[in-house]
C-alpha cells in the first residue's frame, strides 16, 4: 500500500503542470509525422530494409521511442539534486527502502507518461497505419517484457546515479547514460540495422532487453520461439543488476 501511495503522489505531481499535458500530446503527434516522413524518404527506392517493411520500421521506431519516453524517470537528476541540497540524508532516514521509494516514484511517473504521452502517440499511429492483429496472449507477453524492461532500465539508471556521490555534478553522467542506452538498446534504430559484429556484441549486454525485444513483442515482429529465452535473460539481467 505504501508503494501505491508513493506512486499515486508522483503521478499527481506530474499532472499538476497542465500545460505540459497539452505539450506532451502535441509532441507525440509531431514525432510520429516527422519519423514517418524520414523513413518514407529512406524507403523511396527499396521495398524492405533489413527485413523490415516501411510500415514495420515506422511502427518499430515510434514504439521504441514511446518506451524510451515511458522509461525515462531521470533517476540521476533526482539523486543528484537531493545530494547537492542535502535532502538525500533526510531521505535515507525515512523508514522505507530508498531504492523501492524511487521505484514507486518512477512507477507513478511511468503511469502519467503512459496516459498523456504514449496513448496520444498510439492514437496517431492507429490513424496512419494498420496495426498487426493483437492476441491476448501476445499482448500479455509484450507487457511482461515491458515491465521487466523497465525494471532493467531503472536498476541500471540507479547504478549510474550513484556515481554522483563522486562526481557531484550529474549532467554529464546522465547524458552519457542516455545516449549509450538509447543507441545500444535499439531505441533509435532496430539492432537488425547494426553491423553484424556490433549486433552480436550488443546482444551479450543488458540493453537490448530493455527496449529492443519489448518493442519487437509490442509490434508483433518477435519470433515466438525466442520469447521464453528473452524473458529468462531479462529476469537474469534484472537479478544481476539488482544484486
């Protein structure tokens, strides 16, 4: 119950800025239109790219971008601000696990982002493209991968955030993590477009299990034979990062 109360508080803190609600919805619309235009230009002289049709790649890119937006709870910035202000010491005195407290806040922020940024994007995509048929089992699998992906992302961000105890200034750490994770997790382009050697190396890291495989599951392009292996690797990496 405490976890839900903290998550609810974080949700309404985000919702307090009403102008941002409108801005987030408009940003989602503009993003989909721009991404569609870019990939249409790339596909002018080819029917497919790395096994993706135009519609599949646009859907992948937009879905991956939604997951990046959904996951991003700026843990480094939060811990860095509390460290510089001295509030972190007071936070650690509270009778609640600090990691779980941050996870609850992140969950509330995720729910807010899903409601006011992700859903408008999905609505625009539905108007522009034909979504693949969604089966309850496939949707449940995709949502499980998204949940584990968020857990992986949050744990990794929490680890990088702890470096602020030594650097004090958080901006460089956060920016480096943001670029590294978005690229290696397939948040910009799918791993299928990477050079073969780089793709083989990245698959040994936790990043693809944050965004790339959950995105394939959400867009219906994940090989069903890989689903069990992906879930196991997600759980394994999560246990390792939490440890």
